[in-house]
């Protein structure tokens, strides 16, 4: 519907704005007004990720959080952990990928624990894509202490999940 299209466009625009914000912050610094504007954008994205009825908007919002990462990584990672329980697999995959990216930059968290926990549930789901995404994340983190969860995926019915488990 038209309202969903508008919400999706706004989420994508916030992603672009967030990327510009990060680039400017890294090159020349930002003032308090620019930071406040980015924080408001991040709050709008978080609200839509939690509540929007469209999976496309929720997925775009998860991706936008990566672009707005320098506003508040710890808040974003906790929101993304919540999005790992979204009813739509596309949203769960996007949230997982962004969560891995942000958690890797945030030295205060051990994302492998959350990802391994998510993987335990994802391997029994009907859609294998979230399990594959979780395995890719664990593999990039070299999270060897979670080998038992990964080994359970060696016999998964989906060839891509098995392939990522072996890679991991």
C-alpha cells in the first residue's frame, strides 16, 4: 500500500543519512545539533523496527541501524537482539547481519553467545536462511567455543546451512 511505500522510503533515506553522518563525523567532526538530529533519526528507526507492520520496513530499519551506528551502538545491539525474534525471516537475517557488524565494533559485548543461542532455535525453523546467516556470523568471529551448535548443522536438511556449518 502507499503508506508502506512511504515508510520504506523513509527508512532507506535514514540509512543514507546515517552513512553521511558517519562519514562527516570521521572526517571533520560534528556539532551537538547534528548529533541530536542523528539520535532522533536512530530513535525513529528503532521504533519502526519494533512496531511497523511491514517486514520490508522492519528489514530496512535494521539495515539503517548499521549506518547510524555511531549514535549508540549498545542501544542498537540490544534492539537488534530483540529483532532476532521477528516473525519474518528476512528481518531476522538483516538484524543478525547488522548485529554482528555492530557487536564486532563494540568491545563491551560477546555477540557469539547471542548468536549461538539464536542458531539453536534457527536450525529447527522452516526457513533455513537465518541459520545460514548465524553460521556466517559465528564463522567470521571465529567463535570456536560454540562448535557443538555448529556441528548440529552438519546434518541439516538444507544444503546451504550444511555448507556454512562446514565453513564455520
